[in-house]
C-alpha cells in the first residue's frame, strides 16, 4: 500500500520506518540536511522497537497520491504543509499526529477535501541528527474522528505499532496535553525529562502547571480520556490532593519512561534551533484559561521562559526557574 508521511521527524520518521519495514511503499517529506540524509542513506530507526534502515522515497513535497497520509509536522506547520500537498490528498484519509488541541480543525482548513483522522502519539521518539530517529519509550497511538476513515487508518497503523481507537478524542487530546507538561521545563533547563522530575523543586513546578491544566479542562467540561494510566478520576483527584501528594503523578510518568534519557520534543526543537510548539502546549492552557476566567500563572511563566530560551539560546538554571515561580 502507498503511504505518505508529511514531516519525517521523530514521530513521522518512526512511523515511516515501521511502515516500510512492514512492506508498504512509503514516501516522506522532509527538508535540508535531514532530507539529504534520507535520500542518501534512508531513515535509520533505533530504540525499543528495534533497529532498521528504511529505504523510502523522500522529497520536499509529495509527488504522488497515497492510499493513506500521515501528517507529523509541528503543530504550527501542519496547515501550511497540508496546503502544499493538498492536490495529492483529495479523497484520501489523512491522520494528523499533532500535539495540542487544534490538529483536526487546522487539518480541515489545510486539506478540506480529505477525510481527517485525529492522532495522538504516546511513544517518545528523538530526532537529534539527520536521517536518524530513536524510540526511547514505547506507547500507543490514539486515533479518533469519523468512524470509517478512523477504522481504515487503525488497521494499517495498528499492524506496525500499538494503536487505540477512541470515541472521546477531545478527552484524549486534553489528557495528552497534561502528559505534554513534561516538555516545558526540559526545554527551559536543558535537562532530560527524567532529570527534571528527579529535581524536587522542578517537580513541584511541573505538578502545579498540571493542576492548572486540569482546572481549565474541568471548567471547560472535559471528560479526560484514559491515556497512559491517567484517567478522568485520577486527574480530577489531582485538584483535591495537596501538592506534595500530587507530585506522585510526574513520578509515575517518570517510571513509565524508563532510564533512557527523554529530551522531550520541545527541547529537541530548541537544540536544533527551531521554533517550539510551546504555544500549542502550555500556551493552549493559558489561552483557554483566559477564555474561561481560570488563572494560569505558572503556565504563563513557563511559556515566557521557553520563548526566552528560544530567543537567547541560553538555558535557565533550575534554581532560577524555581525562584521565578516562587515569586509569582
């Protein structure tokens, strides 16, 4: 089967390699040195799902129509990427693997004549050098949307990696948004997610940012979908527990990650000198909090500090981060 992967970074490169290993005819889009490396040597997949070199067709934009397309760009790039390839996606199921809350809506704008399926990736993958992707922690991919294209996509993707179909995709998006709160502090400090959670002060900051996100979701009437052991009841309990007990949540997430350092997708963008998705992660909580009148001071500060690191290129010491939060 012909499958297109638009945006062959950490997530897209992993999906492309797994599909190629299963015998599918895969075409990917990429840019710059990464594109050149894929053309020259293929995609080198490593990590918990095995080692494999995937020889795939690679270009800046698609050159043919696939039977299924996967969009795995950063959230801010998805709509433009879809517009650039829309002519080859008419009537094609398109799975949008996006962080944040706007993936399906932006995909409909970018490819209005395609069948859009929402996708959420719960495995952790790193793309730190051209042509090479590494899966550091396994996990399921959640799909949701219109029934027929969602089932169609799940049969193809589910054959190569753990895949879960959910009827509460919005709830899954919000739970994943809580999970993604591991990203900001890594990007700010330059530490791995495990190192951040091991630091008591940073862990307390992370817990409070998660509590803000849950407060906003509850105010919006969200029923959180069960994702990575986080359920609606567990997340709502986070609001009732003292912060000291609430810190068990990031500690549980750290345990699930294993010992291999997880840099987080936001830190990976920082290290490559690229804009991050922070406005679609913690920034989404700030946005919805403002609309609902729910205060989100820690989230606002974390967004500001990520942008500070983006601008200066200098990480902020953990002690300084903790002090800034305590001064709020």
